[in-house]
């Protein structure tokens, strides 16, 4: 969509709806400012990865397909 077309559509909205659009655009800007790293703090991601690696070292690899099949059949019940 062209910028002019978008601006025309926003201008056609009532003032309260224009305020909602402005709030939404600000929200998108804040999300973009945080970057694409996601919402998880680095320390949490590090801890998850360390736990996963410890499980792999101590328990080895395992086949998750039977668990997925069971979940699909039972809906997680």
C-alpha cells in the first residue's frame, strides 16, 4: 500500500480512531527498537540452553515422535 493511500485512510477516520492508530504505530516502533532478539532476556535463554545441554549429556538423545503422536491423539490429556 502506498504511503499516501495509507495516510488518506487514516485521515478519513474519526479522531478517536486516529488516536488508536497512533498508539498502535508507537507500539510497533517500541517493538522494533527492542530489536528482533525476542522478548526473552539473554540470561534466561542462556539458562535454558545450559539445562538442555546438561540433559543431552546426562540422558542422551531421545525420539520425541511417540510423544508428539500421543499428544495429537489425546490432545495432551
